[in-house]
């Protein structure tokens, strides 16, 4: 539950049960998914609950290449007798 809302089988969450274990998965999390959640478990011996918090971090983004970066096609390779290759700008 997030707040008073049961999110067990929502459009971006699902529950898997394997033997005695249950896993809740949240897919494609967004900043509004951040917050405090409550898990409530019940069996024939009683029930219990636990609270936990989720913090959503922004995905790392790749840097945009600078305008003076060159493409690989702007280079050519020279081979020398010492079996080493060198790359030189055209």
C-alpha cells in the first residue's frame, strides 16, 4: 500500500508468489512513486505490517557530444613495420 491505496496489482506493479516468498515489483517508476509504503502480511497465525520508504533517483544521462568532436570516419589508420596502428586526423 502507498498511503491508503492498495497498489498490489496496478498497471505498473505486480505481485509474484514463489513458495513462501512474495515479491512486489514496481515498473517504470516516476518521481511521484517516491514515499512511504506499507506491507501487510497475514497467515493463519496472525498478521503483521512493516513500513519502508522508496526514493526515486533520476536516471544518469549520457553527455551530448561537443561540436568539435570528430566521427571515426574523419580519421584514417597508418600501419608501420612495428605491427602497431596509429590513428591520425585527416
